[in-house]
C-alpha cells in the first residue's frame, strides 16, 4: 500500500527503538472519516472506492527501550470478525500482526506490556484471540494489558452512538484472565512513556508520548489518524465530542510544529511517521526517512 518500510526500527530517540508494525488494512466511509470536510476537498488527498470507502492501515507500535520490558501500543482488529463485518470494513489482513511481528523476529509471547490508546475494535480487536475450542483468550500470553479506567467504563456501557465500535470480546476476557490494569487519566506508564488524554474521539481517548534526550515522539492514535487529517478542522464524524478534538488538536499541532515531534500515524496507509511542518500557512507532514 506504500513504499514505507513497515518493519524498519526508528531510532528517533536515544532510549527508544520504535517500530511501526501492521495488522493489515480496513476501509471506512470517506465522508465519516472527514466529517464536515466536502468530498471535493478530501478526495484530493485520498481516493475512495466504489462504496465511498478509503483505505486505512492498522499500525500497532512496537516499543523497545534500552532497559525495560517489550511493549506494543494497540494491536489492530485481530481475526475474530465474522465474514459480514469483514466485507463491510473491507479487511485485508494478509500482512497481519503475527506476520509482521515474525518479520521483526518476535512472537506474541515475547510482548510483556500491551498499552491501549482506546478500546475501539480496530485498535483493541487484536488484544484477544479465539482458540480451537472457540474460547476467547488474551492474545499475548505473557503480557500485562494497560487501559484507561474511564475508557474501560465507557466501553462496557456503550450507547447508540458508539456501540458499533466496542466489542466486549476484545477486552472483557483480559479482566477475567487477571491480566488487565486500569490507569487514571494522563498516567505515566514507565520512565519516558506517558499517556495524555485528548478526549474528543472518545471521552477518554489518549495519545502516547515517548520522551528521551530532549526529543519527543507521539503515537497519535485517532487524534490525527492519517496525514490527510493534519489540518486542524479535518475531524472525523466518528468523534463523539468533536469540539474537544478541535480544541486539543489545535494546541497539539502547534506544539508538534514548534517542538518537532515525531508523530506516528496509526491509520495512514503510506506514511507511518513524520514531522508536522508549516509553510506559508499550509500544514504538511515530512515523512521520517
């Protein structure tokens, strides 16, 4: 789907090696992905198929530190979806997380920490798997799973607006297995790794900061899902609280430009990471090469 080397570790911070992995691609309605932005504008940045869907990647982030356990942030959609849902979302998982972890020399059993930005199916579906007996169990057998307490509460009490995104089989088995730890807002996960609540997309949606040697990388999750969403008002209709997204995103983009953050785009099909730049009032992403 793009020329970016998906498995190339990025040594953009002194104490971290950050590797964008892949759990395949999905397709979502372009109008929903760009909200109030007219199709005449957004189709200049990304093409839609005959069902008006745009292609998006699912890019979990592998985190290696100079010391500390091996971590993965989010885990894609996994393989528990039925055939009807797979057709609706246009899943292409030939390049799935098991395949891309193997290319990085890893197995699911090597992961010690799994961190959730939020619990929507395209981020948390890969947290669990269905075994040969049909039982749903944690996919990473030796890992502790970390999620925000408020996000957990909302995921377990879905309403008409968000229930299509939350599936209990993706996260409830983690608590039943005793491997889930729930964190407060803006938690420090480990030295140099912290979560920051954005709200907007969900009430307790978080992005993840990695800080070392005066440099910062940010896993932007669904705050800026693709590079096409870098402009502040380009906000998804999926966001439950779009004005929260707008307020946080405005400040974040300004901060990212000034401090030259390395931003990881979880859903971009071609660019996994880059630096947000501004020239003549136009925002663009300079890919990390």
